[in-house]
C-alpha cells in the first residue's frame, strides 16, 4: 500500500533500541519525523543520522520528534546510537511490520541481485497524525534542511 500526503499515518507500536515499546499514538500533538533507512553504520545511513543529530536542537525548537526505523536489531541500534551519539530513538523493525505499514519494504536490485529491503523514505506527520510530507529522494547529508525547507 502506498501512502499519500493528506492520509492518516498508520498507527504502530514497536520496540526501540532498548526493547521499550514506542507507539506513534504517544506523539499525538507533536510533529513527527519518521525516517526509514536501510542499515546502521553504512555510509549513507550514517550521514543521514548524523545530519539529523547535528540539527536536532533546531528540529526540537520547530516542534519535531525524530524516530528512525530500520530492520536492524536492538543491539545494532544501541551500537549505532553510542558510536554516533544519536539523541533520538531507533525502532528495531526486525519483522518489517512497520515498514510494511508504510510501504517501505520493497523489492530492490543491486548488481543484478534482487532482494527485499528498505527503501529510504521519510514521512513528516503533523500534530493530528496526518502525513504532511513524504520525502523519497532523501539527501542524506542535508536531510534536516529538506524537512525544514
């Protein structure tokens, strides 16, 4: 299912890097940056996470909450957060349930090999839980600027 701007963001509850339940509903009344990325500690994903980290105070001032999602394990997320001092939670979507809700788990091709994986996508969700923006062409080194505009 492909989501569109103006639709209600699918609700979910999933585990963060510490095994704590994190639910989209708990952020009602706040603007949420829900970003899906392929893999911890890879060049593009690290650049994206660090760009959001470096602009985190500005994003908070503008009323945003940042939540990252990948299919990596809680342990990998803990290491990624510690290594890069990330101030926001990362969802360990190891069963791809959140990915599937948002349509970001898709067939990909790399060097002629076909496999299922995360399509890097960011959803900006407003205070009422409506998708305000969908960023499909993510500039990993300038991602916060793409969101703020």
